[in-house]
């Protein structure tokens, strides 16, 4: 009997266009878990190229990996810089409306 092996899942591999990225982040934001959302932002940054995202956001690459790992609580300024670099804007709505992301 042969044993099956599987490659680790990497969502960044599937984040290949703006529509998919926005939908992915909207679903992550709906979880209402900041760490989960930051990890999703990190996956998008990896899909876009973490080095170029870090350079454009004027942040260190290693510190950006840590900030977007879902294990840290990055400053809102860091989050805003990264989202801006990715071409993503968070919008605010009443709690009766769904939160929306725009690319």
C-alpha cells in the first residue's frame, strides 16, 4: 500500500488577480478576527511579492513578515501602508451593512 503525500496549501498561489484578492480579503474580514485578517493580508503581500511590497511601503521585509503573520498586532499605520501599497482600501459602513474592500 503506497502512502499519499500532499504539498502544503499556500493560498498565495491562487491570488492571481485583483478580483480574487478582494474577494479573499472580504471573506477574511468577515471572520471578525484581526489575526486572521492580517494573515490574509500577508498572503496577498506574498502573492504580490513581499520584497517589493516592503520596499514600496518603506518597511523592512522581515518586520513585515512578522507584522503580517497573524501572530502580532501591527500598528494601524503599518496596516494602512501595506493596504495602500497593495492598492486596497478599507471602507467604513454602519454595522447594518457588510464591510467592503475596494481595489
